[in-house]
């Protein structure tokens, strides 16, 4: 292990990314380019203007910028380009395996066909294999829409079942608890999907929502979920189940005034399978290596701790035991050579 953590070590460390919203990788340059190509008035005419619009201090203010930005995505090639540009950046960040969120309802409600975005995203996943990134898709339901809409999306996805690895739940959590989606989650599990859902940091009824997700919905993984430190019984439960939590330090620091690094490290030291991820990197100022680096610098982490986060990411990913063993071996070999 290196005594001093360097950027080279962080970028080279093999890792999986398990909490990444494809729509959240829309960089200002691509957003403006697609707006001009598709004749969409986004209210900005320069890259600097777009960059200035990425300004928020809460989950609600972020979503108010985030969803309108998707209007520039119109064609299958637009979705392909968005995903491929992220996957190329992921490669440079040491990502070997990625499970990426996408939001069907955000596109369906503006008249984009399911076939358009799923085929664009999936084509990028296939092409990423050429540069050694194993990429998969997680279909998210928007929790501030009716549960009936989630079931309709699940039905629309049936012809593309082999392109989608799992289902998730994101968007505004206030007044939208996990139990609201008990039926679509039950149906998704019956159809063989892996399941996860967001338990955003510092929400109203955070612990109650985490309990519902873990004990009633019985998700396979929990996104964010850092507030679980407030309930030792739940911490013990996820430890017992070896269930993964996907933390995103930089986005935490945008929507609250804290990266939640103290809690992330505390959970990791208790044996909880916490991983580090980038969430919406175009909007929160950094990709996965930036998140590792920011956390390491602010909380004076060791190389051993970063290796643990990387191993956790593979161990809680939705891949075969053989694949997990292969990636874990890659980590050990990288550390030994480094």
C-alpha cells in the first residue's frame, strides 16, 4: 500500500460504480451542443451560462434544474452519446463495472418513446466493452409520480427486459415513502429484477423510510442511506445481510452542508458494505475518482480504507461470484504492483 495517497493511485484503483444517474452526466458542453442540434431553447447560449445555471443548495432546487435540462435529449443517438461520454470518463476513473440509473418517466412525459432512450443507452453499454468497461442499466421510478405510473413503466419495459438489470427509486422523497411503491417493487421482483431505492440524506422520516425499504420492500441494495447510523439495530441488520449502501460524498456536500464523511467512515469501520460513487457528476463537480479523492483528503483516509471501499463496490454489485472474485483479484494485483 502506498504511504501517501496520490491521484494516480485513486484513478488506477479498480472500482465499480453503483450510484450513477445517466441524466446527471449531462455536461454543459454536451447540453448546449444538443440544444443547438435539436432547436431547444434552454435559456442559455454559452457554456459558461449553462455552467452558472448548475447552482442549488437543496435536493428540491437541484431537481428544478435537473429535469428541465433533459429536454435536450431527443433522439436515440442523443442518449447514446450521453451514456458513451460518461462511460469513457468512467474508464479514465478506474471503473471496471458500472450499474447506471436512468429515468424513463422523465422522458416518457415529454413524448420520448421508451424504445428511443433504452436503445441508445443499451448501445453505449455494448460499445463500452471495447474499452473494458462492463456496463448495465437500472430503471428508476420517479417517486413523486403515482405508483400506477411505475407499474405502467414496468409493463413498457417487458420487451427490453434483457437490457435492464434492476429497478430503483429516485426523485423527491418527501411525502413519497417506499411503501407507496410496494406493488411495483413486488411485481419487479417477480419479474426477476434486482431492486434498490434511494434513501436520501437528512430527509423527513429518514429512518422510517430506511426501515420500510429494508424490512418490507426488502431491497437488494440501498442508495445513500447514510442516516442509518442513527439506528444501531438497522446498522446491525444491513451488516448481517451484507447489504450494500451507495454513498456519494460530493453530492451530499451540495444538497446539505456536509459530505457525510464521518458517517460513511463510521459505517465502513463497522463492517457495513459502503461504496463511493458520483451520483450526478456533471451537476456536483466530480466523477468517482474525485469523490474518492475529496473524501480521502477531508477525512485523512488511508490507502487501505480506499481499497475497502473499492472492494465493497464489487462485493455489492449485481454480478456473479466468479466476476466478483476476478475484480477483487484485480484490486489486489494493482495494489501489489503499485
